[in-house]
C-alpha cells in the first residue's frame, strides 16, 4: 500500500500513511475543508448555495 499523500510505501505505525507528517497533512486537509463528505440534506445544499453566492459577491471584478 502506498501513502495517499506522497505515494511512498506506507508504514505499519501510521498506516495508510508513510509518516506522521503525511498523516498530519491529511488531517489538516480534513480540518481545512479540502475534503468533504457528500450530503443530500436540503438544508446543507441551501447553505452551500448561500456560501457560494456570498463568495461570488466578495469576488466582484474590478
């Protein structure tokens, strides 16, 4: 098995990662919102739509 972050061989102590560093990078991606679990909840969809619209409004062209 290879590390999903860097592709090196995984270590049994930090499996599926090769090191604690790669495990921490992966955790940071989860905490930063880079990864997301899909939801079909209408409230989640509405919130995502509102956030996207707000983001678009903040990025007005000059």
